[in-house]
C-alpha cells in the first residue's frame, strides 16, 4: 500500500504483471475513487466550460464524453479531465486526485469572476470502479443485469445513467470497458460481486503500465502547470481553429509548439524511466514517463523530443551513464490487446 | 513473513552470500528484496573476471517499479554469472535463494564473517 495524494492505495494485489495481462486478455478492475467527480450545473454551465476548457465543449451532446485540458493564463496544464454532458446545462467532470482542491478553487474563482449562473459541486459521496478488458462489459452485465439494456448501445466515449449508477464506456488502459461512478456506500458490494465473477483486482502499478502502453498521458509526469499541451502531445485536444475564447488560448497562440511528444522503444535490455536524457541528431529531449511494457517485453517511454524528431528515427537514451539506442514511435504502443509499433 | 535461510550470510543492502565447497561465494538478492521490488524484468550482470570491491555496485536489477543496484558483499573477482536469470528475471521472484546472480572468488574468505547472520538480517529488516 502507498500513500497517493492522501489516499491509501495498493501498488498491486500480488503481481503487477498478472494484473496487467488480465486487463489485456480478460478483465481487471481498479478502485479509482481517489479521482473526484465534479458536477457543473446551471443555465450558464455550457458557456462556463466553453470558456474554461481548451477542448470545445460545444462539440459535446448529452451522453457524450470529452477529454480536455484545463489551462492557466500562461497556457500551462492545470489538469486533464473528462467531461460528460449529462443534459444541456448539466455536466459531470472527473478530475485527478492530486489536483482536486486546486481545480475546485480555480473553477469557482473563474465562475465568480465571470458572473455566471453555475454551481460547482464536488461529489465526495461518489466512488468509481473502472472495469477494463475484452470481457469487461460482459462481466459488468453479469453482475448488473439491469444496466445491460442502457449500456449495450453505448458507443465508446459515451455514458448512461442507470438508477444510482453512472456508467461510462471510457477508461485509461487502451481496452474496452466501463467506468462506474456510484454512491460510496454501495462500492464495496459492487467490488465483491465483480470479484466473485472472476474480475482481477488491479493496483496503481498495472494502471501505469497499461496507460503508458495505450499512449495516454499522466498528469504531473507528462505535463503540468509549466508545460504547454502542445508540447505534451495534446494538440488534438486543443481547439485553436475556432474563434471561441478560452483560458490560456492567447498564451498558446503566442508560443507555438517547441517539442515533439512521441514514444520510445528501447532496442536492447534495460528499463526506460522518467527524467532519463534523450540525445537526438538536433538536440536533447527528456523522458517524461517510462516503464517496462509487459505486453511487448521491452522498455517503452513517452518523451519530449526536439521538434525535428519523427517516428522511425533512432535516438540515444542515457541509462546509468551509458547510452542506449531507442526507436522513436508514434504512440499508442498497444491498443485492444494488439502491439501497434 | 520473508524467508531468511539460517545457513546464509546477508548484507544490509539485501544481498545473500553462500560459501561453496570450491571456495567461491554465490550471491543473490533476498526474498525480502524481491518482495519489495515486485516483478523483476531486467538484470544487468557483471562481467566474468571483473574485480569487485566490498560494498560497491556490481549489478543492477530492475522491476517494473524501480531499478536497484546490487552491491558486492565482499571483495574479489567475478568467477561466474547466472545467464539464466538475465534471460528470465522472474526466476528471482519465484525463488530468491535458488536464482543466484553471480559468484565471487573472494580475496579473503574471512571477509564473510563481517556479514550479517540470519538473526541479524531479520532484525535489520524489522520482521
């Protein structure tokens, strides 16, 4: 067990590798109740999120999820989050544990400054279980048969409310599955039912190797308040083309992309780790997250690299004072059980 | 509770050492160490014939979670390395006392007496 932003959480329940493979090949579950559900409700809720978030909430519609960064005035990433449109005027955000308090303060201050009719409510009464893997949906339907009708029709990145349960077809593993927000009082019984159905409990360790293989960023490692989303591979989530104004837009327009954010695969043995230096033909870069990929049997990393780096290049990574060759690739490394690089 | 065989010698940095009949000393990491590191995925072994100094790093084991240096329990020359564990690092998780890492031809066999016995190592790791 480790302390994670004030939450006591398991790194693994026995073996991180077993947990990782369970998610890639069958089904695993994560207690992610450390992440905070924040409801944003009011007649100005859409306008508020449209001004607050780098991605365009106006593209969203009821039942649809949107991944976005929330930026500060200098264009740094305050947090990355998912926002679900429940109905027009009612939105549900899921934010990182480490940034919950600062996110809430930031959002409430913006809402007040902009004089908008919006209520921001952290839902500390809700817990979240993420069930992931090729058989994840079938397992959820087995233990929650009443959810089946409403969630069978869900496309990826969509959500539905079923009684007390808010069920989203989203995740952080690169596999299919559901993230289920529910009253904290009921989370123990749902966990036990899934356990009895044969779902493998998974800790923070497997969560990290799975998200890295899936090429998904981790807040605090791959980007933070000092890093532009354009330098963290998140340009696809930043809407700079429309005339919509949002916090951080002016700063991003004034300071274009300075780094390529790409993947690395180590050619030989060893493990890539955060903060290892990368040497490319035209400059240096740095690994922001690295690990051993259990699916590939090789070390992989996400890295900020000089602008001219491209997929297919060979670079050198410094590990314990020695340089090792690594191949530059475009993430994701693994999706839906398949190696893509 | 971690497994700490009574017949072995130990270091504070979690290596075990065993004097063999041929005079070499076999070295591995303890059950407690593999437990703390979690699933091992990479092992970098020393070169055969290299000279090692007691307390200095000679090898590296890496788990998914972290890299950890392995220190020489005593000075001497590396006489053999276990290539099988380099190919399959999970062997160390499966049996820390059978999956040895390397053997040292010691400069002075009496240096073994400087190491911890099982009772002292158990106390060291607080179990």
